[in-house]
C-alpha cells in the first residue's frame, strides 16, 4: 500500500480537498493507498512514498523526497493529468 500525503500550507484546506480527489483517482486506477492531507512543516516526518503539492511548495522539499507537482488542488482533470504517470510508476 502506498503512503501518499497531499501538502499545503496548513494541511486543512486545499490539501484536504485534494486528498479526496486523489483517493478517487487511486480507486479508479485500482491503487491501494493511505492518503492524508498534511501541512508543509510536518510533511517530511510522514515518511510517505509520495508527496503531492503545488510548485511553490514542491521546490522547498529536500530532493530526497518524491514530490509530484500539481497545477490545481481542486480540478480533478488537471490532477489526473499531473498524477497518473507518477502513480502508475509507484505500483
């Protein structure tokens, strides 16, 4: 099972909404994943297989973390376009 964390500044707004969308996408792809939203400051302590966030926050992650850059936290079509290849490569 993949451990995926959606990341925004506070972990309770846009990343929470994004987590729901990512759960749906993973279900459509038959990918088992533990998906939760977190704030940027605690994200590294999660030891996730994948962190999903926007470009502005992604560039602040240490390069040792696998980070998928998304264009939108809320647009499901854009999320699919941005994530599908990365998600498939992890399983």
